[in-house]
């Protein structure tokens, strides 16, 4: 019964994550199917809006990074059972993102506006491509483990997970972090960039660059020299820019 509860809990956390992910696409793209969006949200004086929005980005970044660290996980699993540790992390990350979107304050001053139909269409295509890369990248590495369902399923089946193996499927042959590369495209590709959208894109870009550094430390701890060699030969985010050079 306990293991069945773990699986049900993991499924609920996954459903919350996936709904949040879909809402985020509409939020960033200002799609009329949702409210609020990045440019149609709460109103306040610009200085107040900037302060609140930065605090919301920081809340998401701190939660997302701190809870992903192995030292936190080691302490956290004394409270949360291991089969649902990842699902709980996914739930908290989703809640932090929901808070960011619900309490976001708009800053509608234009930064750039692309009126040429062809150029605007290209930017929208890049926006959609970014989100597709994000989702596809999760399946390339192990979507259901990444979001906690596999751990709960294995617990139900009393099955142990296989040791982690360093693989470079598809996108990972060209960049080390295609998931983050997809997010960069999704946040920056827009024909109408406002001050609020720019603040979101800059804030989350800074967070992702910090997260990559922290994540790569963990990957080196896990895979050792194999990951170091991969990092030396494969660029971080942009294909064809070369890997990390030795000092």
C-alpha cells in the first residue's frame, strides 16, 4: 500500500509539473489562452515591479538549485522517502514556478518590436523550437526518471535502478546541455521584447549559467574522467563553438 501511494503521489506531482510546463509556454509567449502572462500581469510602479520580479526569479533559482544538490538530497531523504524524493523536488520546483507566474508584475516598456512578418515568423519558430528541444532533451536522457515517476515505479516493483551511464544521444552529441539551450531559445526568441520579458530572460539566463556550473560539478563526481573528456570536446550550449579548453 505504501509503494502504491508513492506511485500515486509521483503521478500527481508529474501532472502538476506538466500543467505548469504548458502554462509556462503560454506565459512566456503571451498566448491569449492564459492569464496572467509575462506582459499582461499585475501592475505596480516600475521600481516596485522590478524588485518583486527579481525576488520571484531568485526564489525559483534558489529552490531549484539548492534542492538539486547531493548534500541537500542526503539530508532531505531522512525526511522524504527515497522513492518520492525526486517527485517532491519536482513538486516544489513547480510550486516555485507557479508563484513566479501568479505574482509576476508587468513592465511593458518596449525593448524591440519586429514588424516584418517573415522575421517575426522566424522568431516564433525559434520560440517553438526551443520548447520542443527542452521536452525532447528530457526524453533523450530519461524523462520519467528526471521527473520522479521511474523511482516510484521501481519501488512498487521492488526493482533497483541501473547504475548511471554517461551517454550522448542526439542533441547531446553537439552540446552538453541541450535542455538549457532550448530554454535560452524559448526565453529570448520573441518578436516583441518588453522590459518585463527582458528581465525574465536575463534573470533566468543568469540562473541557468550558474546551474550549469553546479550541475557539471555533480556530473564530474558521478562520471569522473569520462565527463571531463566529454566536456573538453563538446560545447556547452552552442553547437560548433568548441568544448571547454584546458587552462
